[in-house]
C-alpha cells in the first residue's frame, strides 16, 4: 500500500473507529475480548482497504467489514468451550451494584441484544445507529423490505426477552 493510501486509511479509521467499538460492545462480554475484536476488525479493514472502490461511503463499507468480521469470530467462538474466571465474575457483580438506573437499562438492552442471532444483532446495531432502511439493506446485503420486516420481528423478540 502506498503512503497516500495508508494516510487516507488512518484518517478514515480514526474518524469512524466508534463504529468498530460499538460493534465490539455488542459481540463481546469483556474488555480483553473487545480489544481483540477491535484489533481483528482493524486488521481486516487494513487488508481490504486497497479494494475499497469508494462506491459506498467509507462508513457503510466499514460497517459491512466490521460486522462480517465480528460475526465470523463470534461463530468460531461459539464452537469453543466457554470458561469463566471466578475472580473476574465476582468483580463484575460488585461493579454492577454501583451503576445508576440508566446504566442498568442500557446493560439490560445489551444483554437482550446479545441473545439475538448474528444477523439480528447487526440489524439492531445499524438501526440504533440511526441508519435508514436503505443503508441497512445495502450494508447487510438484503432488500429494504426484508430489512423492515426483520426489524419488526427483532423488536418483538427484544420485547419478549426483556419482558417475558
């Protein structure tokens, strides 16, 4: 990659890195996993950047690469054995005792979103980012009508998860 392309990549990544962080928050449960996923997304963006043609906005392209990376790693992780460090678990409980009500609602929502399948998570993420259905459909590679129908179904799923 030439210096000009590298410079453009760094500027775009710095400008839109919050996209990757938000995706990491949806697909991970702890800071180490968040950092690992963020690093992997950055690597995949770097590898794919020379192929970025500019037909879509950089942010739209970044959403697609970042979501695909997160979904791929999430699926691989689901096949592995899950373990939990007791000390880490104990620490999380203590931290939650001091959160305010708004933070509790946010955690409840993120917990509900984490129970969704990969595509539904991506759909909710883009919806919460105030993307219109045309942008959502372009990013996910589905029709606009399909995006609307899926979003209505996901809203129902989330309501049922939060208030069974």
